[in-house]
């Protein structure tokens, strides 16, 4: 697992999430640890290294 820091697309606070580098490309929803809004998280890994990351609101 690797920890990644980014800004929440709702409250703009810096938060962190643990990402699983064993899955090359994934998309899932996780709640912000500050404002509790759902964030669509899409990390991309290559040889265990994070090469792309997108965090978007899910348009409630």
C-alpha cells in the first residue's frame, strides 16, 4: 500500500488515502475524511509506481 496526498474536490482540504499498487488501473468511491463527501478516485500504477491520479466529485 502507498499513501497519496491530494485536495478534496469538495472542501479543498488536503487529505490522504492508501492506494493499492498491485492493481494497475482502478476506480472506486471513498468518502473524504474531512467533509465526508464521496470522491471518485482513479489511480494508475506502472510497476508499482503511481503514474496517474484523479479525484473527482461524483455530482450528487
